[in-house]
């Protein structure tokens, strides 16, 4: 049959075009599947479309769909001590919108006082705040922040009061080690079983930490943090060292005197080397005082603060009052050859400004951070 002989249906000029398909007319499961594939950074805008969209985006069914199809995202929460006289620091999430990165405050917890030097552990979309000092005394308290609803709840108290303990999730249970002044080997650690909602003691002689000891030879790695452990099983957090996976190789990254250093913990005789191609002093004249792992592989975030004069009037004249600017830069890494690691600044930005200033540039402004997957 030739092209001329083929017949095609012809639309009548009088017939109206078919009405457009409404998104809300699609099956509910299909709508959830579509929205689950959209990045969270667009959810605030989608919430403005209608009440129906706002309800869908806030629904637990959407979260379950994102999880089932593997469309989860990493979100960074940071805890800042903005006011030295306020015992309750402020909690923020770092907005992931490109070129619009900023710290967005979220409601703080309704309890009497935030603990100092607690252990932070993340499981899925929840942040666990374990122990710490309350009114200068070690605490047994365990709090959970649900990062989806921003709601707080308590777990049963630990058997012993602990601060700066090591913690990790092993086989669905929460293991907490150290952080107590007790020299009794029976008080070395404890484990929480979510099924029974109880804490049970653990001993260093019975707990198998082979995996946790194999990540960095001679060290104990729990919850992504590196600890030194002596012959008496006492732990000491190496808070200036953290782990970053770079091209399927787990590397140690450290900040020393304003420079980023790195080493391969499993390479024989591998010492610390400078990260090449990266000059942090070009970002700011203020020395960085904190580095933390970023969401995703091959990246870290560098934090520092600067003090600026407030300006007023049309001519923006300087005053005798000051503001503190909190800056953040994201650095990515690339392996070149056997012994070289190069760093690149992906972005650098003032992410928050608060009134006043602390004359000590290295005071404890940055307290905790956590990467939450949801």
C-alpha cells in the first residue's frame, strides 16, 4: 500500500480539542510516585500550588514512597552556640538550593536544657542525642528528633550517665561505649534494643568489634567517628580526624593550622599530606576552625566565622556595633596518581548572620552536625 492509499483519521474542524488531563485526576499511587522523584528543594514551591499539593507533600505516604523507590536525599543539620549566655543552642538545617545556601532555623526542643558534649547519632530521618552534661553532671537522657516532623521524643534512660561516648548501630541495635568515669569493666558499654525498649550491659570481651577496628588500623570507628582505644578499653575521640570515601577508597581528612590534610589509613607508611590545589586562606582571612563530612561522597564542608561592622544610613556608614557572619564552603576531592589528592571549592557563602560577636575566633560556636537521610 502506498502512502497515498493509507487512510488517516481526520479531525473535524468543529470538534473541540480534548480537555487537558489534570494532575489531581491521576491515580493516587501514580501521583505519589511522580512527586517522590522530585527533589525536596522544590517542595516549598509545590506546596503553594494548592491545598491538595501541600497535603500530599506533608503526607507520610510520600515519605514511604521515596524510601521504597530509593529517592532519599541527604540533609545536613547543625547545632550552633550563638549566645554564650543561653544554655539552649540553636538548631539549623542547611538549605541545599544551589546558590541559595543558608542556615534555616528549626524549632528547638522543649526540654529544660540542651546537653553539652552529647553523642550525636543518625538513623534514617532521626537524630539521636545521647547523654552529655546537664548542669555539669553526666546524663542518662536520650532524645530523638524526627527531622520530618521536627518533633522530639524520649527513649528510656541509659543504665549509666555518659558524655562524649562512642555510639553506632549494629544489627539494628544502638551500642553506646565509654563516656563514664567508672573504672568497672561492667560499666564499659550498653546496648539498646528497640524491640524490647531496654538497655543491657556489654563487655569489651564479649562484643565483637572486628569490623569497627578494621576500617582504620589501630583505631576504633563508630558512627563515622574515629576513636583511640587503650589497653584498658578507654576511648578518646579524635575530633580533628574524619573519614571521607573518595573514589571507593576511605581516606582520613584533618584540619591543622588552616590547612586540609589527608592520608590513606590502610597504606603502609602513609603519612599526612597536604590537599593540593586548595588555598583556604583565599576564601577568607579568618582561619577555618571546623571541618565536617558533607552529604554524599568526596565532599566536606569547611566552616568559619567573621566579624563585621554594622552599617546604617544611606551612605552605609560603619557603626560601633558588630555582627557575626557564619561562612561555609563545600570542598570536593579528586585522586590523581598514587599519592596526590586535589581539592576544589564548589561554593563559598555567608549562610547566617547574628547580632554581636565573640572576641575569641575559635570559641565553641559550632557544636554538632549530623547528616540525615530522608
